[in-house]
């Protein structure tokens, strides 16, 4: 199954946002992210407003993500369905706890 990803520019660096993956227990505000430095972390969904990275800008991060096991599908924006995926992940986590 492919992992949806959105590449943006944050303070001159490329950040990968995973719009279907919860960043923490608040799926309305966060999603999972990845950067060369710092790697995985929680990011505000407001970062979706940032300027999109060009393929030239994100290619090295794309390759790094594939090397650690991701099968990526690049998308342009967040959707309501993606929010529902994040909510479902948090609900499963609450039930498991």
C-alpha cells in the first residue's frame, strides 16, 4: 500500500508531510512528518499552506524515504478523507490503551 506524501518548503528545507498519518493524539491539528535532520515527528496540518517543493528540491528526501521502506504516492493537498484516516488511527490507539 502506498503512503501519501506532500512535500513542502519550511524555512528553506524540504519537509515531507504524511496527511493520512496522525502526528499525535490530535488528528485535527497534526500529521506525521519527516525531514533529513530530525527525521520523524509531529507537524501542524497548517504547514499544508506552505509553498510546495519542486521535484528537484524534494528528490533527495524522496529517495531517503524509499530507502527506509516507504512506497510513496505524491499528492498535492490534504482532504477530508485523509483527516478521517488520522481520526481512525487515534480512535484505535485510545481503544488499545
